[in-house]
C-alpha cells in the first residue's frame, strides 16, 4: 500500500485541531460553569450582607435613648450601615469587597454591643430611680393619708372638746317693751309702739367651761330676714357675725341669769311680723327664740 505523505500530514493536523477544539470547548464550558457558580456565590454573600445590615438598621430604628452622646453614636453607626448598604447596591461585588464589608459589620456589631450595654445600664439606672420615686410617692401618699386621718381625728376631738366646754343656755325669753313714755317698762305686742327688745336667758352651769368674762351676742332677724338694729360685725377666725346687741358676763361655772335690752327703733319703727332672736357666744349659737309683733 502506497501512503501519500502529504495527505497523512493533513489528516494528522486536522485530527490534532479537532482534539484541541474539543479540549478547549470542554475547558471553556467548565470555566463558564465555574464562573457562573462563583457569581452566584458572590451574589448570595452580597444578599446575606445586605440582609444583615437591614436587620441591624431596623434594630437601631427601634432604639430610643435620652442620652445625647449615646444617641449621636447610634446615629453615626446607623449612617455607616446605610453607606455600606448603598455601596453594595452600586459597587461590583467581589470577594475582597465582601470581606471588607464583613469586617466592618463585625466592628459595627462590637460597637453595637458596647452601645447597647451602655443603654441597658442607663435603662437599669432609670428603672431603679423610677422604683425609688414610686416608693417615695407611695410613702408620701401613706403619710398624707395618715396626716389626713390624724387631722380628721383632731378635728373630731376639737369639736368634742368645744362641745363639752361650750356655754349652754335655756329659758330664752323675748319681750317687746316701751321705755320712752313711762317710768316703768311696759310690754307690748304692737310693732309701732316697741322701742326695745329685752332678751333674757340663763347661762347653765358647766364645770368644763373656763371661768371668766364671756361676750354674749344677740342677733335679731326681722320679717325680711335682715338684721335689726345692726351694731356691727364681729370676726372669729374665718367666721363673721352681724349682731344687734352685745353684753359681757362674768361666768363662774354656775347658773347665771342674764337680761339685755336692745334699742330697736333708732332709725325706724318695727314692722309687723315674726322676729327671730338668737344668742351667741363668740360664733357659737347657743339658742334662739321668736316674738310676733302686730
């Protein structure tokens, strides 16, 4: 068999080229698949970093602190996270860049841990202070209630003492009299004739009442409910009493009969109707009576 050397060389070259093309094709396909997997892995890492940054930013958004210095540090950390997140969206991701951002995220986590520890310390202090304030408030409320109860008890005791030691009167008798036209007092029931009202009563014995001079006030209310023969107003602390007459008696813890005349027509004659006469010691009403004038 005769072999053409030139044809054999052509075949050898073609065979070699085919093998080379097949090998290169296989390598290219393998490299493409490897590159594709690499890009997918890189994108997956980018997504993980973005997700972690978003979670950290959301965590910072939920934190509120009154301390200005800590608040500024929180804001600065959050700004750095936003910068990294924006960079990941615009920059072409690669392993060195991702590694850099991961390192920054690790540093931010440490910073966050430190900041949150400080925030927790401040919160614990605030909670402790709030607990102390609550305890102080409850203690104050308790003391206020105790003082209120003591004040009420003291008021009751004061009222009881005042009631026990107060002067008491009975047999209040009122007479309308004429004094101008006679050597003797003449009783009358005619309003236009009366120029004085004589009020008589008995101050009763009370061993608990202090001895001494006592001011006795008489108030006369006319049919129109106005004070008759207004002599002025006596003040007793916050209480006031407008009176028609006043007399002073020397009380010695014994029954004491008292009579006082009150001029009632200095300015005008009395009107017909019902007159209420009340007897007071200071601002304490001891009793009352009435007289009807025609």
